[in-house]
C-alpha cells in the first residue's frame, strides 16, 4: 500500500480540495450535554419516587374544586327565597304563562303533565324536590328548565305555583301519573292514559 493510499484510507488527506478538520467539541456543547446527564440523574428518580406527578397535581386541583363546589352548593337556598314576595310572584306568573301552562294547564290542574294543585306529589313537594323537578326535569315527559330559566326564575315560578287555588281532590295523574303511551297503571282510581279524576 502506497503512502498516499494509506492517507486516503485514514481519511486525513484532502479530497477534491476539501480537507477534514478534527477540532475539539466546543466547551458549551460538552457542558450542556453533561448538564442534561446530571439533570436526568436527579429528575428521573425524583419523578419516579417522590410521588410528584401531573396526575397527583390534577387530583389535588379536582379535590380543591370539589370542596369549593360543595361550599357553593351548601350556600344555595334549599327553601324558596321568594315565597310570599308579590313582585317575584308576578314575575313567576309570566314564566308560568309562557312555559308551564302548555302541559299543566293555567289553573295547574294538569293536561299532559300531572296536576300541581292536588294533594298528590310523585316526586315530593318540599322546596328542594319541587326545585329539582323543574330544574332537572323528570323522566316521564317533564323537560329540564334549569338551563333556560336559571335558579331565580325557577324559585319565582314555584312561588307563583303555590298561590294557585288548591284542590283537595286527586287531580290529573293522581295517585300515580301514567304518561301517555306507557302501560296503564294498575292502581285503583287510575284509568290508562288519563288516570285519576
Ligand atoms: C312539555 C310538557 C311540560 C311542560 C312545559 C312543563 N311540565 Fe312539569 N311535568 C310534565 C310531565 C309530563 C310531568 C310528569 C313527569 C313524571 O311523572 O316523570 C311533570 C311534572 C312536574 C312536576 C312534578 C310533579 C310531581 O307530582 O312530583 C312539577 C313540580 C312540575 N312538572 C312543574 C312544572 C313547572 C313549574 C313548569 C313550568 C316551568 C312545567 N312543569 C312545565 C310536563 C311538563
């Protein structure tokens, strides 16, 4: 092997006028490389064994938010704040006329929905139960009005509903309401889709 060929083989000789240098790696590069090594040596065990993680952070935040939500829920009125408030009742009457009459009749005696003036309540007549019936709806055809009305208007329409003349007779839907299209109730006093009297 000639000397020239050996130089070529070692890669040291210029080729086509281009020579290969062999400079030392810059200090900043080496330093940052070793920094990442040191960082990993600290970070990886810390991440794996300290219990600190995104999941734990997330769970802590959720816990905090739930605690706050519980506080807010506890501060919401569970009794109707507008009971007997004439201005609020007048506003409630408007809601009643625009929404509720279609299914419960203007006098509340019931049509598609059950009577709201008789002594029978399927879901209860406590303020909380009535609020839930209107805000969240009920399965057999009562739509949820919470998103559209908001809590104030719901309390107001319920305050108005309480002022409707009551009937001591079992009304539409009593004693247990049977929705049109479902099986007829077997309870005495109920006849098919328009049970009660
Ligand atoms: C689309 C027809 C419809 C409209 C509009 C409607 N309701 Fe109802 N409502 C029903 C039906 C049907 C039920 C029975 C649901 C069931 O038995 O699961 C019901 C049930 C209820 C109950 C529960 C009665 C009980 O015995 O526990 C209350 C309270 C009530 N409605 C109030 C209202 C109020 C207040 C409004 C106006 C904001 C309203 N509803 C608007 C159809 C309607």
